[in-house]
């Protein structure tokens, strides 16, 4: 599969904020999004070739087969979220799209090979080395020079669906 062919599995628009609670209130008032699932996440990511901690607060609203996500960077490798984004300019700041990688772990590994062949860098890769027992993998790919934004790829093992991080893509 080519990278462009994967855009058929685009499911998410993601925004960065300085204040998650205020951003959710804004999305409710301005867009009518009544419910968000929220999480505080701490993971170790491979960020531009170095293992680093990452802490964020996030909210997602699944609307049909699409998702509206808001991320508040907290600490660690947050420059992927904060560089080139004026967090004082607006409560919501567009940051990336997300594309689902469907199938088993072999399809995730195939995606990783495609990204490496593309010449784009991994801004984030989790886990750094996917294992056969992993249930969730994600990568932010630095596609800014070609597309003007990051592209996230997300793989979720079928055995743990449904989860808030991934809407029903067949619904």
C-alpha cells in the first residue's frame, strides 16, 4: 500500500490547546460537541530518534466514524505540539490528522517500512519497537514540509476494540 492510499482511513482531526477544559467548553458552545472522553497519558516515545517521556491531557469525541481530538501538552517531548503553534492565539490550534492502520501487527510493521522509505521522520513512535503482544501502536510522522501538518497513524488490536481512542470505522 502507498502512503497516499492510506488516506482512505483518515478518521481524526486533532487540535492543540493550552487549556483542555476551556477548549472542551469552546467546542461544546461553538460546535455542539456535547461529550468528550478524557485521559491523562504518560508514555515513553521515540521522538526524533531519542527515547523520551511524554505527558499529555487529551479529550476525544467520536462522531460517527470520525473523531475530534484536543490535546493539552503537559511535559516531556512536547515540542512536537508546541513548536510552530501559537497557543496564545486561539483556544484550538490545528495540529494533525490521524489515519487508522487496519489489520494485524503485520500491517503496522508494513506502515513503519513505508514511512521509513518515504524519507519522513518519526516525530513520535510508540512503542519504539513493536512486539507481537502490543495492542496499541501510534506514530506521528513529520509531514509538515509536504503537507503543512503532522500525520498520525494509529493501530489498535481488534481484541481491545471498541475504545475511545478509535471510533467505529465501519459504522
